[in-house]
């Protein structure tokens, strides 16, 4: 099991822009108690009350941020207090270099490029459930 004493692993899905299949059925089929939020702000509020085992989120590059490249960085900074949380990140291939810069500061369990392949998501989640080490990229 992932990093809690709770018998049911918890997953937080942060769907800001979407553009990929609804994966809630996959999460539940794998045994996760899944919660879906639509913004990083709602994710931060969720994290005040509980810490999931896995977070699935999007890396949405935003060139107008002065001190970061994405809202995901704020979440990752908060998760430094919870290193057991495994983060699976979806990203646009053209932003791979920007994502790599963020990864130099904040570790991700798995990265999956758009278009998101549910089989790659399932494989990453199964590795997370098994307590496997992070991978470089699920492509």
C-alpha cells in the first residue's frame, strides 16, 4: 500500500484544463478513494484537511508568472512537508524543458505527456500502489 495506515489509498486529481479522458473510473477500479478538484486553490484547501497517497495533476506552463512556471510549483512546495505523496504529472510535450526545470527542484513520481494514455496512467498508479521508485518519464 502507498504511504498511510488507512486501508484505502487516497488519490487527489487536480483537473484544471483537462483535455484527456475522465480517469475517475480507473482510479476507483484500482482501489483509490478519489477526490477531484478543479483548481490548485481547491487542492490547497483539500490538503489542509488530509494528505492523499497520490496526486494526479497537470503541468500547465504559464509564461506570465514572475517567480515560477506553473501553479503546480506552489503545490509541490507544499508537498515538501509530505515527501511520501506520489505526484503523477500530465504535460504538453512542447513544455518538457520547462517541466524539467521544475523537476530539478521538486521530484515527480511519473510524468505522462499529452495526449494522455490511460494505460500509462494505470501503470504509474500500479507502481505507486506497489511502492515502486519514481521513473524518469512514462513515454
